[in-house]
């Protein structure tokens, strides 16, 4: 009954920006959207950014200085603002949520950065 949905991906030129959104629907009681991950073809899914319940933001080295994670509590949405995009950022981006120790993943949104 829980649905986790990512949106905002697309095709962008190197140096451009995108803002990804992640929101929950359905039974979202005690559901916490905790961060963003990405997976490029042939590679493992990797952590990109995390936002804690207290609003502390942490980033993978590849994202530092370029990406910003934020939360809109009123909309129950977590965002990932991605600036200065590079071709190596090309991947499917997934948001992660947790409830009672169980992880939830959306279907992902494709980000493609052209050089």
C-alpha cells in the first residue's frame, strides 16, 4: 500500500541542473525518506546523499559541492538539487525510505548528462 515515487529526471547537458523529487503515497505512517542513491549501467547502486530526521545533510564525495538534499515536510517530499552535472552523473536515481527497519525504494528516475 506504500508507494515511493521519484521524478524530475531527464536529459541535460554537462554543466546543467536538475531537481529530483521523491514523495510517498498511500500508507506512509512512520515512513522516512532518508536519501538518494544512483545506479549506472553495469555498476553497483551507490549512495549519493542523506538527510537525517534532524535535517543534517551528508553527501558522497562525488556529490559534495554540487548536490543539495532537502526536505519539504508539508509535502512529505525530499529533493535532490543537482548542479554542475557531469556525464559521470548519468544513472538511474532512486530515493530510499525506511519504516520499522525496512527499506523502500521507488522505481527510479533516469538522469542522462550529455557531454
